[in-house]
């Protein structure tokens, strides 16, 4: 029952799927519960990735055979993920780009990241990230439609695993009273990381069974290298992480998964 509570709390916190009323009362809430739910962040990737892949596949069946069809499907699947998550991770990417792009000191960067307004660096990061995501998904769809759907699923799971490394290795640096993710502050324990790794491993096994000839480890390696760069950058500039940093890392790792996979093909 505790595992189900933790999964539902992660769904409530990281998606727009309503967990309300008696169900929400049963799930409950506390900072300890939210920290425990971190073990199931990759499970949110299973959910979001499955919805995105389903949307991509449906358009493949409904649209005429054209060179532009993968592009349309890529845009539509991206819209679905934004609707499902409320643009939570994209918002984090924008805030981090504004803060680290416009703040020359750690204090100034954190101050900018707390500002709800979007600056030039944030807009550029969002536009370029969305363009890159749509282009890579269109490329993968042009190679093989099913491969693009599988890639969507894999990327969303993998990209929700690696941000847990920031929680493990870096201190939380935002003001707890003002931060939505303050309850996640503190190092994630080993048991939670093992559970998250099991979600990840199960997804990779599923992908390998579905497409045994694809080198899925190339996508995993791309995401890992992207995480490594984000970790080093945040450690140097902020000496820690915020909730926005977790969202930005998810976005960067998702893009790197698609890119690593595309390069291997």
C-alpha cells in the first residue's frame, strides 16, 4: 500500500492527472512521503512516455503517407507531454537558462530563477529545445515509425532517472519556504535509488525485447553524458540544485537520449 501511495503522490506532484478527494486523502502528504516518492520518478516516465508514444502511433495510422507525417506526429506527441505534465520540466529549463545565463554570481542566478517572468535566455532555451526535440523525433520516425514510439517511451523513463543523481550528490540551495520542491531537499537514500534503477532497467529490457537490433545503450550513454555536464555545471555555478535544475536536467537528458540513439543509427 505504501508503494501505491508513493506512486500516486509522484503522479499528483509531477503530472496534471487529478488525484483528489478521497483518493488524495488516502494517499496523504508529508515531506517524508514526497521524498519516498522520488524512487518512482521513472515510473512517471513510463506513464508520460506511453501517452506520447500512443499519440505518435495514432497519428501514424490516421495521417497520409508523407515526408511531413513524422514531423506532425512529433509536434503532436510533444504537445501531449506538455499537457500531461503542465510544462513543469520546460518551465525548469527556462528558469535555469535565465538564471545561469543572466546571473554572474550564484546569488544573482538564484534570484533570477525565482522570478516568474521569462527572459531572453529562457525563451531561447525553450525554443531551441523544442525544435531539437521535434526534429529528432521526426528523424527517428522517418527511419522507423515504431522506433520513434519506442524512443519516446525510453527517453521519458531514462530522463526521469538521472535527475535523482543531482539529489544524491548535490545540496539543495533554494529557500525552502518559497520552493515547491523543498520537500525533496536532502540526499536520496540508496534504497530509493535501487527502486528507481529497477524502473529504468525494466524499461530498457522492454525496449531491447521490442527492438533487439537497436543499440539502446547509445541513448542511455547520451543521457548520462548530458547529466554529467549538468551536474558539473550546477556544482560550479550554484554549488547545489533547485527544483528548476531537476526539470532542466530532465529536458536535457531526454534530448540527449534521442541524439545518442540517432547517432548510433
